[in-house]
C-alpha cells in the first residue's frame, strides 16, 4: 500500500489532480494541462510512495507511460463500476478525482487490466477496419435507397436521373477508396500475424477466421490473467446474468459486458456450423433441438470463446475428437483399477 493517493479526472485539454494521504487529508487539488513537460514535472514533484488512479479514457495510456518513466504506479479503474459506487447528486472535477483517490485509499477500487503496447496497436488497427466496413455498408445502403425510391432494383451500373446520378458518383468514388484501404489493412495484418503460433492455434478451431482470432488476441492480451474458465466466460459477454436471493435463483439475459466487436465476430463464427466441426456440431444440435437456433448459437459462441482461451493456455491446436478420446481413457482407467 502507498502512503499517498492521487485521483486523476482526465479531460481533452487538461487533467484534474487530487492528492490525499492515509488519513484522508486533502493535500492539494489542481488542474494540470495535458502537456508532456508539465505532466512530467507534476509527476516528479509528487511525494514518494504515491499511487495514482485514472479511468481508461482519452490519453490515459500516455499518462501511464509518463508515470512509469518516473517509477510511480498508476492504476486504471473500471468506469461503469466506479459510477455505480459513486453519488449521482454530485458531478464535477474536484469530486470525481477525489472519489477515485478515496477508492484507492480504502483498497476498494475496481481495477482493470492495462493492455500491452502490441495489444493497443492491434486494437487500433482492428477498430479502424471495423469503422471502414461500417462506412462501406452505409454507402451501399444509401446508393440502394436512390434506386428503391424510384421503384427500381438496386443495380449500381444502371444510370439514374441527373440529380441522383451526381450523388451516386460521389458516394461510389468514396466507396472505392474505402474498399482499397480495407484491402491494404487486411494485407498488412495477414503478413504480420498469420505465421504467429498463437494465431495458428486459434485458426485450427472451426469457424474462427483470421480477424476473429486477431480480435480475441487484441482484447485478451494475455490469457494467463484469467484464472479459470468462468472468468473468461464472463469476459466474453455471452454469459447469462444470474439473480440469486435466498432460495430463489433466476437466470436472466446476457450480460453483454464484453467488447461489441469481439462478441459480433464470435457470433458470426457460429453461422456456418456443420458436421465437420465434430463435437462442437453435436453440442450445437443438442441445444438447437431444445432451445432453438438463436440460443444455441449464443451458447456455441461462448463455447468457442472459452475454447480459444483453453487451447492458448495448453498451447495445443483443436482436435474435434478430443472429448471422446478423454472419455475412453477415463473408462479404461476405471476398468484397470477396478470399482
């Protein structure tokens, strides 16, 4: 535990610092401009044994780098959980930064994992690709709406009246540039990551493509930080919410606390399930007959997510007959040892 606790409320142009000691005494509260030199001076001036905390927003990664340069600890907290713990009546820079410092002082801070530089870089590339794909889809929809508005079938080669044709030309020009940039990003990612061991292990799993595998690696960062399968299942966002009180226990909808891009990629991976998937197909079919296609796909997406984590930990590729071989070995062991 530190002797002093610094809460940082981060904004676009400045950060608000609140420093307290073990006895909850406020040592100072001030606004610091977001300039490297100024920040380094302020961090250096902090007393020895200072621990800082910031919400992982905006330029927080730069702040983390500056703290590590001065050999001081900076933690990142979970914004939603901190919001749940705070008062809704008060909302200003002084209170927000002081609240973070206080949570750190009493060791009640909901901390989050600080990703590595490689993970941050990969996330940034994947999110840019995702944005370009959304823009591509929106432009296609917009051009299609011109045809549908005139009661014609969408065919981009067909000419429209002059007013619509000009708009179509502009949009298609932007579309061609977007498609070109998407291909460039994909080519770069394939060249850099397709030969890596972790990526090869993930690609051995049915339904998992390169970009699904890369999104998993980017957001998981280090598989060892999850102690057990329940933790990785909760992180996926596909786990159901369990409400328990006394003897009453109910299962609600999905928590959806996982990253939206990651969840989408794993759900899309389940849309082409086939018999070649081995025991994963039998798992899906069993649930489909009981609960329907949608719930079966969600359960399969969760299973794929957990399977990615398991195989990375074991450093072994996917085997579609693995569970059946395991059961046979258990039966043989029982026969040899007796009842």
